[in-house]
């Protein structure tokens, strides 16, 4: 299981715009590199990142091989209600990772 | 330095392979023994095609978008990037998507982010790779169907993506 780091404020006021940061450990092998013997190293990347807030999708990103290793992504959302924010990464070779954060909205 | 040894090894191997090829009469140029990776590069035509794919042929106007990348990076392996769109995020009018495209990476696409009115603020931040010094383009798609863009010039001392494993 890949290690993921997420940063979501634990508490927020209703309607407040909160910053969300997410990072997951992954090599993001571009598929454009060669070994010493000239053999192409096959592509192995995370291509999709989805963030849902209480089951509703709020942010989605498609990564190209140009995204650096250990993909980091930061974005914002409006704190609407208390609940769970779920992060999901999927990619080549059946890669899948999920992480959940809990937020309390006052 | 761990970096110097593999290079010497490669050179020797390459030379031996080249010599072998010459001896066997095949006369293969040494460049064929190890594919020239630097040839894999997007070009302005590919960038234009990628922009057309993103916009569907719609007009892209410079403005509203702010693309922030450090102008000079020593290493192209992880360059921070921030795209901010100056647009309201309401139910009626919001930023639908943010795309980042490169000119000289092996592929023009970098990232495509889909946002909605729930984002509150149209900002996306990530870290990406740069194969060469180039101009990066960010395009924002608004809910009213208009496209806005910004570009940034980046100078890279050591490129990413194409370097071989040590």
C-alpha cells in the first residue's frame, strides 16, 4: 500500500474556503527513460486523482507522465457540512490508494 | 560520485557494442546501439493539437489565469507550479477545468483538473517535470464556455523525464 499524506483542517466554519493538500508515494515512471542497456522502462504512473466530500465528487485531476514522482496536489473546497473527505488515486498496473480525512464544520 | 561510474561503464559498453557491430560487418552507427532518447520531444504542432483537444477549437484569450512557476530551476525533476484563475466560483459561473501544457516535454499534457462551484477558489498546485527550458501554458475553461490562458517561461539546468537510470 502506498503511503499517502493528506492535509485537511480538522475544523472549519460553514461556508469557509479550505485548502486541501494531498501527496502519495509513487515513482511516476514516465515511460520515456531507458536502462543502461537501452531497454525502455515501462510506464508506471498514477493517472487519476479524485476527491469526494461526503460521497460527492468535488475535484478530479488527470496526471500525465510529466507529474513529478510522489504526486502532490493542492486545491480548495467550501466546507459545507461535517463528514468525510475521501481521496482516491488510481493508475497503471492496477495501482489504487485511498485515504480519508474527517472534518467538523461548525 | 555515484554518477560518474555508470557513465564510464556505458561508454565502454557502447564502444564494445559498436566495435562488435563494426567487426560483424553490420556497420551499425553507434547511436543505434542505444536509442537517442533526446529525440522524444513534443513540438509546437503537438502543443497546438493538445490545445485544440482541450478547447475543442474554441478561442483562447490570454488573461484571467495566473501561472506561477519559478523562472529558473536547477533540476527539472520536481518543479512547483500554481495556477490561479481570477473568476467567481458561484453556482452560475465557475471555473470548470484547468489544464497545463508543455512545449518540449515528451508529451504536451501535464495535468488536467476538473473543478466545480464547490471549489470556492480556482487554484491548483502541483509539482511537475520539465525536460528542457521552455514555455508552459495554462488554460482555464469557464462554465460559460470561454477559455483563458497564461504562459510562463522556465529555464532548466538539468532536464527530467529523459535521463537514463544510473
